[in-house]
C-alpha cells in the first residue's frame, strides 16, 4: 500500500487533493477536495472517480477524507445518500 498525502497550494497551504486515498473497496484512489469550508478539523470534503461497470463510464462519488492512525493512511468515506453513493460498498 502506497503512502497517502495531502497536496497543498498557495501561501496559506490550502489542500486541493489527497493522493493514494484508501476507499471502502480496498483500492487507493486520487481524491479531489471539493470545498475548503470543512465543518471540523479532522475531515476534508472530497470526491473520487470510480469506473461504473454497468454503464461503462467514470462516475464521481462525493464524501470526505479522514486519517486512520492504525493503518497510517487517509481514508475516503462516501455519502451513501448521494447520486453515485451506491458504487462503493
């Protein structure tokens, strides 16, 4: 498993992506930050792109990224009530 990290930009070091973010299906994906106005310090609103086998296209799944201390990796949690939330287990 590759080490995940948060990518920052600008003088204020604002996050814009998380590389090698672990998803619930066990794959590591690139997570794009969707908003800089997170509700707390411990999560980052983000989205990942997933290949949908039924339609044959890539779909965007929204959720948030947290840090897992035991696995030492960033973890993506999807919103199950979202448009494509059913694509991740």
